[in-house]
C-alpha cells in the first residue's frame, strides 16, 4: 500500500516534471518542425491536385496533417515561449497565449478540416480533395493572420 | 445637348485600364484576404495587374493628351496654383495626379512583393525561386503591410470623387465611363493605333516576365526508384 502510494506520487511528480521540462527552445523547435512538415504535406497534395493525381500519395500526406492536427500541439505553447529561438526566432504573437477561446475555435476548425481532408483523401475523389484542401488552407491562414507575426 | 459641347478627355484605352484595374484590385483584396483555394486566383489576377500597370506606364508616355504623365505631373508650382484656385484645365488636377501616382506606386510595390511572396501554406509567387526564402518572407510582410496603404488610398480616391460630386457639383465618374466632358477645351489627341500596339506588346511582355514562364524548368523530379519506398 505504502509502496503503491509512493509509486503514484513518484509518477505524478515525474509527469509534472516531464511537462515542466519541455524547454522553451525545444517547444519552439518542435512546433516549427510540425508546421514545416505540414507545409511539406500541403505542397504534396497540391502537386497531386494540380498534376496527375496519385491517391496513395495524397492519403499519406493527408494522414500526416491529420496526425499532427490531432497531436495536441497546444502543449508546445508553453508559457514563456512567446519569445525565443527554435530553429529560427519564433514568430508567434503573444495574443496566442491570452486569447484562449478564440484560439481554441481556430484550432478546432483546423482539426476538423484536417480530419475531413483525411476522410475524403481515402475515397480518392480528386474534386472533393481539392475542396477540403482549400478549406484546410483557409484554417491555416486564419491562424497565421491573427497569431503569427507578419 | 449638343455634341459640339463634348470634349474628349479620357481615351478608350485609359478608361478600359481604369475599370479593369478597379475590378482587379477588388478581386485581389478579396482573394488575398480569403485565401484557401482562392489564392491561386490571387496569383492569376496579380499577373493581369502586371500587364495593366506596364500598359499604363507606357500609355502615360504614348497615350493621348490627358493620359500623359507630362500633362498632369504634379509639380510644386502646379499644386500651389491649384490650391490658390488658379488651376484651369481638363483631366487630372494636380491633387488628383498625386493620387494617381501614389496608387500606381503602391500597386507596383504590391505587385513586385507579391511576385516573390509565399503564404507558407500552399502558394508562392511565380518569381519566388529567384530570391531566397528569407527575402520572400520579408517581401510577404511588406506585401501584407503595403496593402493597408493601398486601401487607405482607395478610400481617399473614392472620398475625393464623392466630394467633387456633392460639393463641387462635378461628376468625375461619367467622363471615366463615356470619355467626354461637357464644355469646351482642348480635346485629347494622340495615342493612335501604333502607340496602342506598342503599349499592348510591352504589357504582354510584362505578364510573361511576371509569370516566371521563362525561368529554367526545375530539374525533373528524380524517378521514383531513386528514393526509398518508405
Ligand atoms: C498587385 C496587386 C496585389 C494586391 C492589391 C494584393 C493584395 C493582397 C492582399 C489584400 C492580401 C492579404 C493580406 C492579408 O491577409 O492581410 C494578399 C496576400 C498575398 N498575396 Fe497579394 N496582392 C497583389 C498582387 C500579388 C501577386 C502578383 C502575387 C503573386 C503572384 C501575390 C501573392 C500573395 C500571397 C502569396 C499572399 C499571402 C500572404 C500570406 O498569407 O501571408 N499578390 N495580397
């Protein structure tokens, strides 16, 4: 019993430190990497929508975006990471850390659009993919417009 | 009304230029702000604007009387005379001329920065590859800031037209549609077919240059077998 309690306490302490230990620099690097990876996937889908359509490529790319969108990236916006350097100086606006509900709405729309894209990608319907792709791009843009420095 | 009272002020190419530009700017602001798949149209309309601006620059030299920059260039002397109420003339008055040059200037900035801009999502200007990514990002931020200047200028432009219509009882819109103004004065001359063809040819060249079609083809993607299948 006592051991179990100790273990539980230890586990809590560890997870707590695990959170606290996301260093600002890493958090910024990781989010920049995640966005850059989505940039790769977006370019890949666009090339397919505009050129010869390869269903498998699009599925792969759409799944990457979906996975990142649902990864809980909010965890990378640790307090204090409104300034600092990851791969490059962060471009996030401080408002992202204070606009709670509004950011949440944008992030939710983005998740939904990413899920939708992955869903239509699986059908291989190029027209529907193009549509869902445009909608997803719109959600990327709405976040960049409001929460990323120009 | 007697047709002898009509004086040609704006030749047809100038009027077409004006209204096409107005449509294009509306289209660009809307597609730029909305984004999504419309950003592709943003790029296409932007190329049209490349043609329009170069057309106007050439027409400002080769066009008919009141389209020429020399006719309405807002020298300090002309502006002072206008403000003293001593300016007599047809076409752009010296303050309107300032607005013309400012609009063309900001549009040119908008065009050049747009051509190398990127949205980090799924679009890059056709000349993006000519500059590095860092410069492209910088140009993109100018693009996004300068458009606010453009919007302010457009609002001033519209406000001035309203002011003329309601306060000075001078409708500036009709001449820009029909070409002529009532009352006497020197009708516009010049800007013949040859001048038009030269201006159109240079405008077409500008669209071609802006489109990046002349850039060396990117190396063909390596055949699939050269990248690992995972
Ligand atoms: C010449 C007149 C042009 C005007 C008036 C114009 C206007 C605009 C506007 C209003 C935006 C949205 C900015 C914002 O969100 O606040 C925008 C974005 C953009 N424009 Fe243009 N544009 C022009 C030309 C071009 C051209 C020729 C290109 C490239 C072919 C281009 C590429 C872009 C890109 C890539 C963006 C997205 C920037 C971002 O989302 O960060 N633009 N433009």
